[in-house]
C-alpha cells in the first residue's frame, strides 16, 4: 500500500479519532510499542495500523499531537525489526519509513493485519515468558491496547478454524430445540417464493441439513447457532442463547434519560426465532409510528400510511438481525424517540462506511443471510441501504444516519421522522446567520440538535463527505465558531451543542405543524407493550452511605484480588446509585483503565451492568448501573 509518514501524521492531526494510528514518543522500543504492534496485527477487520514514533500526545502545553522527534533512527528501527521477529509467537512483518517533520525525524511503521490462520498472535516479550495470569494476546480497544481474556480470544480462534459463530453447535443443543411450527413456516414462505424448490421435497432433517442449519453427529441431527436463531423454540433460545433478544423501548422525549422518575414510557422484549421475529418487530415499529393519510388520484377513500415507509422498516429490521454479532452478549436495542427511530446492534459493519449503499455485501452470518434471501426477506447484493435512502428521500425524510464503531463493535442506524432541514430547523438556524454557515455546517448543527450528539460518521452519512473533510467541518464548528463542544477522545470522539447554542434552542414538539398531522392520524398503539413498572420508579441519584459490610469488604480487598471477590463489590456499589469509572476506581483503589478493561467491560458484556447513557458511550456524565440480570447474579454471589 502507498503511504507516507507526513500523510499519516496530518491525518492524525486532522481527525484525532483514528483507530488505526498510534503515536508514541519512542525514546526506545519498549513493551508498550510491541504490545501495540501485537494489537494491530490481531484486531479483526482493521486492515492493520500505523505507529508514529517521535510524536507525543496532547498535554498541558499542547492542544494536539506534537513532534518530539527521534534521535537514533537506525537503532530504533533495528530494535523494532528484531523484536518483531523474536517477541511474538510468529514473526510480524512491518514496513517503515522516516522523514523530517518540523525539522525533527519521525518514524512511521505500518503493521499489517495477520491472516485469520495466523491469529491469535501472542506477545512473548524479551525473555520468552508470557504472562501466566493472562493470554499474552493484545487487541485494540477504546482506551488503547488491552490484553485479551480467554473469552475475548473466542472470535480469533473461531476464525483460525475457518468457522463462523453461526456454525457452532452449542453444548446441550438438540433437535427437539427446534420449533416444528417454525420449520413449517419456512416451508410455507419458501413455497411462495419458489414452489418447486428442491429442499421442499426433502424431510425436515435433510432440508435443514441442506440449508446448513443442522449437522449429523453420531446418528443425530443437532442444530447449530444459525439453526437455533432462525427456528428454535423461545424457551430453547432462553436456555441456550439467553441474551439473544430484541428490546423495543419507547421514550417520551429526544434523549435516553430526560425524566429520571419515568425512564421508559413502554418496553417490550422479543425472544423468538428470526423467521417470526422479523414480521413481529416490524409490525410493532409500524404500529407505534405516526401516520399520515394520502388520497390517490381517482380514488374516493383515503389510505393511512406510516411516516416511515414499510419497506424501509423491513430493511432496517432485517439488516439488524442478519448482520448482528451474536457472539456479543448484548441485546439488539430498538428505541423509538419522539423525533427518531434508532436501532443499535452489536457488530460493526464489515463493509467500510464509505461503501455503504454500493453494490456488494460482506456478510458476518452468511448462513442466516442465505436463508433470509431464499425467503425474500433480504437481498445479498448490497442494494438495501440504497433502497432505503431512495424511499426516504421520496417520502420527504432525511436519509438514515449510520454510525459504525469498529473498536466498540457496534453499529447504529438512526431514522429521523421529519426532514432534517424543515421550516422549524431553518428558523432555528437564523440565530447564526451572521456566521454565514455553509450547508454542511448547518446540517451538522441541526443533526447535533436532533440527536443530542454527532460524530464524524453521522455527519458523513447525511452529507457524503469524506472522513477528513467531515472532521474539518466539526473542528471549525467546535474551535472556530464554538457552537459545538468536543467530548471523548480517539475513535470515540463526539460533539454536542455548546452552552451558547443550547441556550438559544427552543424545543418544539416533534412532528407537529410541519407534518400536518392531527391526533386521529397518529394512532399510537402501544397496548401490547408490557409496561415495566420497575423502570418507572424514582431513581436515587444521591450517593448513599456505604454499608458496614460493604466497607469491610472493600477494606479487605488485596491489590491482586480476582474477579470472584471484586465483581460482587462492584455490583453492590452501583446497585443503589449509578457510579462512573473514576468513582469506582477511587473507592476500590484501582487504576481506572485496568478496572475498565479487566472488570467493567466484561461485566457489561455479560449483561450484569450497563451504561447510564448507552446511546453516547463517552457521555461526559457516563456512569454504570446494575441490570436486572446483575441483581439476580448478585443474589447468588454475595460479598
């Protein structure tokens, strides 16, 4: 690949949010640099990454990355090349260049991503002895490089074997876990698309084997993960894949938590095979959607239509279920705000963001995708997003906003329920008329107002800008006009409206005069949604006194306490009030970064805790709170 040190440095300066670039002061080649090399080589889907040696991170006297330079280029490069041959399980080939920037020498190193068969690559170190307590395998995370746990090695080991997670046969899975009525539904749906399909002539066992949904072992047919997801009984899904569900949440307002006394208006959990889940979930979304009526030419009776076209909702639901990373213990979340629909899914897009909507697909779950394609639920030619964009434009709505977070392994699709630049928004923008904002700058401000936060990917979704130009627009609105405030750092950078902008913002009820809807047209139907009374209780935001037993447990913690001792205490600390990572670190006398990597992230992945503000991971007031699953777990693991 063609690259230069100067180009990589300028990209880092412009973006300050690139997951593939790491800057190091580099007076010598130590463990930190080699762990970064290991992480870039291991991280799936990254394509590798760049190391800049002789560049320092922002500090008290520098607002951005700055050049410190290196003194002995030959020595550093020889040491790096030697370490890459001797300090890993296998040699990692790297490319290097050096050039003068601001009169000082800077080294650039490109580390390629290893082939799946060569992963996981472990960092041995200088003396050939791995850390016995951990794996020695490093990956990239939101807070930099981190050492994998055994659980986090699973996707690398699966890829090494040539399998995907959907092909795995779970312990305890058996033929009886499949729902005969779901299998019959497949036959009915398939016969509508292709009545003479060859698999319809076979028995159920042979049909599902042909679809790669079951395997024959020791004379028995056993369903794999794909077979369970598509056709299993709900109770079997709960037993074998307990976090594989979809949570539908109705919010009264435009942000995740507006009134602590009534967090959710309504919620509903869906736990059923995908073949049924698609139609049920899309029906729930459409029933809860504002409606408008049309009177077609030549007809005398009006027809009510949901604000979001039916085909858009179908594509949104199918894309979420088809491309989800089912290895991650996190439900798919569908949130209906007053002004938008948001679908948040585990599993970053394997297709680069700049190519979303273009021909061609990259499938995380090809077996599931093939079945949905055969049933005419999905297409595999990469035209679904293009179709959604066209239909939303024809309906006078904004194209969907896609945010793809590779390091968080998360993909979010947002569908605004009105035109982004409608009369109300244009009126709001008049207050900034003296600044003579460009069109893309105005759109960025309005999107930040509507979604409460904006990042580089969101702006690119609605403007078509490239990454560097979008970053420059956001930087100008932040540092130049001071209309946005930057939050987070690195790949988790986001922007919110500044206090000046917020003070001049007048909230209007969404979908009001501009939609020309009357109350009879809204037909909001949430009677089938189960109201979770536990979510409507007043949250105690005051920090309570710690109980004597909890204080004693904290006092007795040793610096090397294992999770069996630490996790119950963490859950107890957040059971009564949400706490941020810094507060937990202070109480437990733990390094915040290690606390997140070794404990808070695994607790969240297992569904025992979650974020207080899940829609903006790096929210300045972000905290952790216990989940219902965490409360049940705590009963079995007292301090």
